[in-house]
């Protein structure tokens, strides 16, 4: 758990400004306690990449700024520290998460962070101390998290009618992965090291508390479009590499280029109805290239998008391009210009993918591969949505979703997402059935 200490000058300056014998001390202690709570909560929820890169913490700015007051006029302590150049933390950036302003806060020279649940802390332990690390669970951690993770209490779950999916976690594999991470046998960048550690730490503690199981409570509110999502911690909340370690002896089935493949299954039907004078290959040449040789497709797009002196690594370039191509496949506008929706002008959602660099976005949307691919995807999206528009069950479900969301219009891209995610679920149900049949009825909890 994170513990904080501050430079004595903070208290001295507060005593000068607010000469009351008790108030500055009490207010400062409350502020430190709040900051500790918010930092620990940030780690528990999973820190953003920016926070990990800068040894910072994702914190809701309004809570830190407004909660603790000092003086008879109720000055905000956080603001007073900032105005007097005595800030304990510095905010790197604001971002909007769930309509809440989230800042990434890093410590200043006036604040010292001690964390006995950090990767660096583990690396300072000897081998015996490390092996004992997870054999005991700090009472403070149990106190803070017992309500959040007490899904192991099946009677309580049944009484509250909470549906959940449970999975047996391979704690031996997770611990061994952590051992290798501690010994620097897994060579990854610092940001990923910290991500791995915080996830492993969390999963091992939760499963220890839950007798080796991870109980994932289903979030029905988020499941309108066909996929299953969960509250809090789940196998969905960690990186793929770590998921394999966590599940141990299990099988992974990956549908290659799943969304483009699904949409392309309607291409021949579209072509038959279109009466196009072009050949089928001419109508869908870029989609076919992506499906048959995605490396050639992505490399061509990367070469046309990023200048020769770009500082991004190849992996980062490919990651950006892949995200942008997937977004276009679900209806994102392939444009570098603002466009109007409901009376407001918006930038394309692709801009954020390219680190808000308009020059990169412009090069991306104007290269021939993306222009052609975008036109092909638009044809398929329009055809698929129109094809199912007469489906009564689908229309009833869309209407239910619309009413649930205060009559908010369901966009073309969200309609496509509904269709794709339901098709994806049907496909995976069939895969599970085939596997179970081949296993002659053997129970496989991790399918």
C-alpha cells in the first residue's frame, strides 16, 4: 500500500498562514490521507499508460481539489498549496473519463512516496522474503477491498441475484511469471513491466481471498450489443500475454481479422445485387488484400502515413494503423476535416489514435489504400444494416436500447456493432460446442 510523507516546510508555511494551533495540522493530515486513498485507488483500478510512463496516478481532479478546506473562510487546501508554490503533486494533463475530469498526478519534491506493493520494492527483497510476500495478505488491503472483491461468498451472491462467471486462476503460473519479472528475465519496457506487476499483484491477492477463484460479476448494463462485459476485475481487463498465464492449461481461439471477415461474408451478396460492371476483385481489392495478406496492407499504409524521420517505432506505427483501420471498419469517418453532427462540429475519432497529429491523420486518410478500403467498407456497412432493418427482433432490441438511453439516436456504427457482436457470440458458442463434443463431455471451466 502507498504511504506518503511530506517535507516539514509544508507544515511550517501552513502554520504561518493559518496560526490556529490545530487546524493546519488536521487539514494537512486529511489531505495526505485523501491523496493516499486516491493513489491506491488508481493502482487498484489500473493506471493509464501516461501515468505508468511518468510514475504518476490517475486521479479525479475535482475530488483532490475541492474536498479538503482550511481556514475560517474555507479555502481549498490543494489550491492554496498550488498558489504558494508548495504543491505536493503536479497535474500533467486532464482527460475526460466517464464525464469526470481525470488528471495524471506526479509527486513534487515536497512529497515522498513509499510503496511496499511495488515492483521496485519486490526487487529489493531477498529470495526468502519474496517467497513469503504472497503468503501473507496485509490486513489493510483486506479492509480496503473486502467489499469490492467478496464475490466468493456464493450465498451472498444468490441472495442478491448477482450473476457471475467464475474461473480458476493458475496462481502458480502467475507467481512464476512475477518471479521472472522481478529477476528481469522478461525483457519489456518499463511501462509494460509496471502494468504486468500491478495486474499480477491484484489477481493473486483477489484469488487468495477467493480460494483460488476469480468471480466476474456480469455487467448487464454494458451488454446491450451482444458481448459479455464484467464489473471491476476480469480476464478482459488484462493484456493477452498475461491472460494466457492466468488461465494456465486452456485453449485460445482467435478469429483472424474477425470484423472484416464477417463483413466480407456479405460481399458476394452485395455484388450480385449491385449489377456492377467491375469485377468482384475490383470492387473489393483493398479488403481482399487486408484479408489475404495483412502485412503487405499494413506496411504499405505505414509507409504512406509516417514520414521517414518519424520517431515512432514500427510496432507503435502498426498499432496506430491497425486501430484506425478497425475504427473505419465500424464507421469512423476517414477524414481530416471537421464534420457536423447534431448541430456540433466534431473531429474524426481517428485524430486521437494518431496522437492528435493532424499531419499524420491527413496522410493516413488520403493514401490510396485507406481511400479504397474506406469506400469498400462503407458499401458493406450500408448493405448489412439495410439487410437486417426488417428484422423485427433486432428492431425491438434497438428500440429498447434507444429508450434506455433517453431516446438517443442509435448511429449506423452502433447498429453495425450490435450485429457484429451478436454474430461473434453465435460463432464462439459454436466453437465451444464443437470443443466440448470432441472432449466427450469433459468439463472445461476455461472455455
